[in-house]
């Protein structure tokens, strides 16, 4: 096999797969997205306290912690790191707690 045949074979085998650079960019984008989501959730909570609508704040945290927990759970399933499992459990529990609080507050009205 000459150089061109090897390159063509490699391109064919790698078609549709992400390279390491793309995977790192996606991981970084995910971290930035979670950070922005957390900041937005905090802003929504402050706004909800200002307008005296705690249901709004709880819903923002429920979404954020559910995203955080599910992201960490997926990461644990791939890496088997115990710290990541702990973060996943905490995130999911906080998300569920906010959801339950939101339901209880909604039923009281």
C-alpha cells in the first residue's frame, strides 16, 4: 500500500467519528454551558425572590440540577469514578427536591 491508499483507508474508517480535538471542544462547551446555566438559574432565583414568585426559582434549579446530575451520571457510567457518581447522586437529588418543592408550592396556591 502506498501513502495515498493508507490515507484513503483511514478516512473511510474514520468517517462520521469525532477526533480528539472535536471531543475536547465538545467537553469544554458542555462545561461552559453548565456554568452559564448555573449563573442563569441563580439570576432567575434572585428575580423570583424580587417578584415574590418562589415557584419560578425552584423550577430554574430543578432544571439545572437535573441537567448537572444526568451529565455526571453519564460521565460516571463511562469512567466509573466514584467522585463523579457522588456528584451525580447529589445533582439528581437536588433536582428532585426542587421539583417536589415546586409541586408542593404549586398545590398550595
